[in-house]
C-alpha cells in the first residue's frame, strides 16, 4: 500500500492481438483515461490491427506466432515499464466506474506481494437463463520472476506460488460482448485449442487441465462421444476436490445432456460430484432440476434449499453470474409446486431484501403476488425494481393489466397488456396474462398468436399446456425443442421424466449441515492457489 508521499504508481495495459481491428479500438478507449502506458504485442495481423494499435498505444511490438500463448504474453510483459500491469484481451471493456475504481485501487491499496483477480463477464445469450462469469488474475505488479506457463490455458500460478504471492479478488469487472457466442468464432477457437493442447500433451503428457481443454473443444465441435471420453479421463487424473475435477464434472454433465438416454448417468454423475463438492451452488441447482424431472419434488426442494441457503461458488470456474439469485428463485418455485406458497413467499421476500438490486428475484416475487391475488403488494413491489431497467414502463403496464385481469376487468386489462406487449414482446408475465385475457374475451385467434410467442420463450411452462389444449394448438409443435435452452450445470434443467428410481438416502450429501452458516456475499474474492489462468488475445476460455 502506497504512502501519502510516495510517487503515483504507473499502470501499464498489456494486450496480445492478431486480426482484431474491429475490437481493439473500443477496448483501448475504455482504459485510456487510467493508463500510463499501453503495450500491444501483435502476433502477425494482416488487417488494420497494427495501425489501430500504433495510433493508440504507447508501444507496438511485433512478434511471430509460434503456437504458444505464454511465450507471447511473456514477451509483451517484458516490454512493460510501469509498476503495475493490467492484462486485457481485444474486445473486452471496462466501464468508466470500474476503471476509476481500479485506478484508485492501484494508487492507494495495491500491494506488491499480491496479484489481483477480476471477474470477466459475458452477457446472456438467446434463451440462456443468465450470463456467465469467471475470476481471472488480470492485475499484477511488474516483478522479476512473474511469468506465464502453458501453450494454451496459460497461467501465472506457478510463478506466483514460487514467489509466495497471494491472489486476492477485486470488485472491478471486465465485460465481454455477445461476440463470445458467435458459432463460427467458437468453432475456430475450439480447433485451435485442440491443436495447442495436443502439442502440450505430446510434450508433457496428459494433464487434467489439457484433457478438460480438449473435451471442451470437442463439445463445441459437436463430437459428444469423444468429449465424454476426455472429460472422464480428466476426472480420473484430477486430484479429489480440485478445480480440475469440478470443471470435469461440469463438462461431463453438460455433454451428457445432449442425449435424453443419458439421464440416468447424468443424475448419478451429479450425485457423485456432490460427494466431492457438497455445497456447490451450480451442482445443487442442477440436482434439484434432475430430481424435479423425476417427480421427487421433496428431494428437489432440499437440493434447492441447500443451494439457496448454503451454496458456494468456485469463482475460478465459469458460472452463472446470477447463480445465487437463481438458487433462491428455484427454491421458491419448487415450494410453489408443493403448494406451499406462503413458504415460497417468505423465501422470495427475504431474497428481495438481501438482494435489492436483483431484477430476477423481484420479478418472481411480483409474479407470486399476482398468482395469490395480492395486487397491492404486486404494485408496491414494482416500485422496488431498478429504475435504470429499460423495460420498466412496459413491465409496470403488464402488472397493472394483470391486476385488472385478476378482477375480471378484461377489456381494460387488455389495453394495458397490449401496450406492454408492444414495448416488450418477450416478457413472460405479460404473455401469460394477455393470453388469459384474450381467451376470456373470446379472441382465440389473437390468443393463439400470443400463446405461440409465449411457448417460444417458456416452452416447458406447465400453465401453457392448458392453453395449448384450449386453443387447439398442436401439442407436438407447442414445445419447440429447438427453442429449449441447452441444459448444463450452469442452467436449471427442465427435462422429460425417466424411469430412474431414487433412494432418498442417496441425497444425504445435499442436506443442510447444522454446522454450516450461510456465507456472506463477498465483494472481494480470495482466489485459490490452483487458479487456472486461461486468457488470451483470442480468448482461450
């Protein structure tokens, strides 16, 4: 920590790039006000990348690409002249608020015996339940001995450990764009990662990290059989309870989901994973979904409750950025399915008080209020929604329309609901109540149109089934399988029931331990020593 009379620490922004002309400018612009120098290492661009870097960076270095991300990063690091180095990839952005906080931290609090992890976030895409995030070391002191290791999924862990440095989390976030979801970009990265991981295995032998890397890439390429094989190998090679083991379980569960015939193995695999990670929030939520699909709602509620009250997140593995709120909502929804709406109400009201900025929890609570006929409470809860939410006015009209519909004031309700629909045609609450209102008014043609939109957004919604029959919609077409989000451990699975028989005692590992206390939401993540730094100019994650 710097003293009041010490000179202001200098901050360098470091990037390795190649053919990212469309991405580099916005990234550099987002940090130009906090950087004392910007070092860009180009590994062989053939577009305008070098020109853009030359115009904005302090130093542009050219280096040929030799199939080694660590070699490129170490060469870039050697060019830095500042006290601190912040690593970014082209296409990543830091908000003005986070950039200012990062600069303040470097100036006033950063310690040379620590490295700092930041959350990297990607936005929600399509029908996915939420966006994802991961903690990665991005801010380091410029210190002799710090080096990257690994051709792909490169990491500073070894050198940081040798120097006796600890890793501490920062609340500042790095944002990636929807480009991360581009299928062609994902395919190119997957092919590249397989090549680099294969080279590493030939040189050093198979390691859990490289086996997971290959398995992830094979899954992206659609080769599920080989992906399963490599994930299983990674499990066998991983140390019990390690990050490598957790990531192998995550990947195995996600890949098994591609074939309904794998449901028994998927559930058994999740149970096995919970033996090693009994309080992992994502595994518990996945287990709750699997059990719910089996009709074991009693066990599903226990899994969701444990996730909600005691769940823990491994920040160094990709996870849903709203996983805590999702666990709360899943717990409440499962209680509703048990017809225990008052308990569900208590869960959501407590969650809304704890996470005042959670749009997800507030919306679930409003939805429950409306189902219970608590119109005053529903309208009051709307006032608790974040005022910056761009769909707030449309949602407010949907709630007003739902209240009127509950009182069977159908004609007036239709006006509010149709106004909301015109502004936000993808809000499930509006679609549900508008469908109901149109049916009550006898306008079945319009109701069919709205129900079709509703089923494209919530294809597994149980309420929708009644409207499917009433409106004579084709039952098979009503559930459009292509619209169902892929189910993995980072989503809440809604799968068809199978004939797996469950022993209630098999879930004892997920019951709430008496000695466990709910961990506070931490603004600073203390990263574990097994951090897997898998960042690159072309995003090795």
